[in-house]
C-alpha cells in the first residue's frame, strides 16, 4: 500500500498569498514534514501530525517523507515560497532518484506557490518585466567560484538578477562581494531592491543604487533584486518609487 506525497509552498508568509490549491492539500494531509517556522504557518487539526526539522536537513526530511508515503500515509512536504525554487521539490526528486524503487511508484505532486522574488518584485513595481534570472548566493551545495562566474555572465548578458540566500552568519561577506562583482559590469546607478518579509507586519523594503547597496541590512529571509542597465525608477512624491524593466530592449 502506498500513500500520496504533495509538495507545497506557503508563499512569502502572508496567509493571503497562499494558493487555494495549497490550502486544499493541507486540509487533506495527514503528516506534515518541513522546517519548523514554515510548519508554524499552518493551522493543523489535532489529528494531523507535524514532523519539524532543521532547514539544513532537506535530504533527510525528503527521505523521511517518502518513507512515510510509501507506508500509506497522505504526506505534505512544506516549503516557504514556491517549493520548486531553491526548495523541497528538488530535494524530493534527488531522494527519489537515489532511493528504493518503491519511491518511484508513489503519487507525487508539486503545487506551485508565490516565491520571494515575485512578492518583492510586485512590491517594487515590475523589475522582472523583461528577462531575468535567480541565483542563490549560498555556497553550501556549489563552489563560490561558480557563483562568481554566473554573476558576471548574467550581468554582462543584461539580465535582472534575483538573489536568494544573500547572507548568513557563516558567510557575512558574500553579498558585498557579489555587489563588487556586479559593479564591474553595471552602472553604480542600477536599482537594487531589498525585500524582507514582504506582505507581513515586519516587512522591510528599500530601493537603493548599486553604488550604495553595501550599506543595506540583509539576512537569509531577504530577497535582493538587482536591475539591468535598462531598469528604470519612476519617482512619486510621498510614495515609494516604481521600479520596472521595460518590455523591450534596443541594441
């Protein structure tokens, strides 16, 4: 007997930004696996079980969830944002690829969610209005040298860049280094957007030029969006500026 495994995202933290599809999956789930603070966002019934683990234990969490589903449970694996963007959907796939054959026969469903860069972009205006990319600055699963090469390549290609996992206690220097690399390619006037907990009561939001970006506070809950050379700022008296990337680019 096998159960079902659904991978959901809770969105950026505002309950209104969780999709109805994810809410329905939560209502139908029996066992919930995830990082503790993400599970805390759910309103579970007494007969629903939560299995919390540290945010750095993704593969162990994925294996435990797959094992529970293979024994017949209806399992919900919970991520913040969108589960397919630097989150648990990839960890589940990795575990299935290297795990027992029974896991490949499971009914596995990934439900999309609102990821951080979309919430931050919406708060700013439309900085992702043209071509863009997302890069994690964490070097836990890839070498820093590769991150540097990718930053230079996408800046030279003219892409707007969304940075995930920009800074942590273990690597407080990487965001400043990323800005230094980007200033080698981009004008110092390029807009940089800092968005933390967007849509929540503790939201922190700022738009600064690339030349001044080092002075802005950031942590692992912050998503940073760096514009391209074409990204523009529309000043509005008494209101936050609108930041957008035009839909067309002239060469």
